[in-house]
């Protein structure tokens, strides 16, 4: 009977450990998803701000094609740096 009790106790401990491990994994996945969503939102915000800056600079000056291309290139470089 002691062996049966020990085996039952072992099964209970293993089941509890597996359950706790699964809960930890689920929390980690949830936290990772939340962090990813936060980072994407921050990136969208930065892209929006850079877009507004570019539009503002374009409106402020009358641009020849070369100056316009230069501003577009700067904008693309800023976007690449945010990634």
C-alpha cells in the first residue's frame, strides 16, 4: 500500500508540475503578444510622425524634382532606422 500511495503522490506532483508549466508558457505567450502589439503601435506612431514631418517640410518649400527626391530618400531612411 505504501508503494501505491507513493505512486499516487508522484502522479499528483507530476500533474501539478505539468499544469504549472503550461500556465507559465501561456503567460509568457500572452506577454510576448502584448509586447509585440505595443511595439507595432509604437512603430505606427513613429511612422505617422515621420510622415507628418515630411509633409510639413514639403509644404514649407517649393521643391524642384531633385530636392523632392532628396526628401523622399530621407523619409525612407528614417523608416528603415525605425525597423
